[in-house]
């Protein structure tokens, strides 16, 4: 059950607290982190093929953490696709792992594809609630701005909705839209990209920086 409905109505609910970290008695924590989303999660447009996910994972090394990362970003994915992927593909990545975590970054294709804001909220809320109910920690990263003014106007509203859905559940949320909207290097990178609405190497580096400096280490509980 969730507080989100297709018409965006709100109903009282007793929220489940976030699951506690399961720590093994000895040695580093065995953690599986699955990244769900679309082309920006896959790193489309980055000439080095890293995107922001690989950059973040590469800077997460810690002696108390043995992390296995799975990038399941698929170009064109919407929140509905991610919700189906969560049920069909993610469980196989948990096999043999002690601690389970999911990072969700989706939304641009929802806006471009005409998925309503209410439906997007519902899909995101359902995924977060299902994860909490099964002891999986979640972390949400918003879509960044694009080089299309009309698309950006709708993205801004979607990002605000994502922040609200996450705040209601105590889920960490990184807003990549607001700080990059007027960022000169971001705009320059978008303009130089060969893939519409996607950044290049510098832009993905900016997203990675935002993730790393807005709750990432706290979420993983590493210093």
C-alpha cells in the first residue's frame, strides 16, 4: 500500500521505517548496489563510457565495504519500465549478497513519453515502498536539465514531485536539476554533445560530484 494514487490523492498510511544495515560479524560489509534508470544511468553520450555511475562507484572504495555494483540502465526506460525491471531482474543480483541497495534515477523519458505526473509518482512510490518492505535501502537521483526549454519546464515539476515522494519516506534524494540549470559547464557540455539531451564527459562528472556530495557516503554508512 502506498500514499500515492493515480489521481495524486493522499491517504493516511503508517510508513515503514528504513531497513537497518546488516553487518557481518567480521570483515568488510558485503553490499550489492543496483542502479536502475535509463540512458543517463547507462552513460550514453560519455566518450569515455563511464557516465556518472562508474565515476561514483570508482570513488566509493572503503576498507569496510566490499561493494558489487550492477548498472541496469536501459536507454528509453520510463518509471513503469523500471518498476517492472525491479521485479524481474533485480532479485538475481541479490543472490549471495548480505546487504541490498538500489539507486533509482529516472524521469526524462516519462516526461518525453507523456506519462502523467501522478503515474510517475505512483510508480516511484511503489518501488520505494516495495523495497522498504523487503529490507532494501533506496537512493534516488533526479534527472538533470536538458537543452530543451519546454522539456525542462516539465522536468522541473517532476523533480519537485520526486523530492516530495522521497521526503515522505525518508529516502535520500539528490536534486541534479536545480544546481545544473544555470551551470555554464553543464550547458556547454550539452551543446557540444552528439546525443540530444545528454551530456559528455564533463557533464557526467558534474552529476557524479552532486551524488557523492549529497548523502552518498551517509547512505552507505562509510566515513
